[in-house]
């Protein structure tokens, strides 16, 4: 099987299952496979208690901000692997802010005659 073809067959892969079945390991393997095929990937952790950083030789835990687990070009031609965690509380706090700013941006647009829309 061609790893690049497999990794581009979908824009998103969801790895789910009961605790202890290897979700973190499979997610890391998929991301690394994509990276070695020259693709960049983002891993989004929703449990925020995995050892994902350790699988990439990094210390610490994931946070809400995105961190680089594997740099692009390492090895040459590889894509980057980045990761972050999101909890329901974080999502709830971010959603109203994102909706407010996008609504504000739409209200500031003008039509062809210069009138505000």
C-alpha cells in the first residue's frame, strides 16, 4: 500500500475506542506515516491525559496551544507533526469568541455602493 495515497484518502482520521486499546499509539503512527510521506498532520487530543509527547521524544503534556512534535524536514522531505488538546471547557470558551469576531467582520463589510451590509 502506498502510504501517501492512504493518508490522502481522507482529510480527517478519527481514532476512537475504549481506554487502553492503543488510540494514542495508532494516532502517533498515522501522523508519523503521513509525515514520512511528505504530509503535515495535526493530532487533536480530546482526553488530555495521554503520553503522546513521549512517543515523539518530547517532555511535558499537550496543552490548548499547538506544539510541534516532529519538525518538517526531519528527515529530509518529511512533513511536520503538530498536536494540541482540546477539552469541552476550552471549546465552550472559544466558540462564543469565534462567533462574535466573525459576526463583527461580516457587519463591517460594504456592498459595491459603499453601504454597510
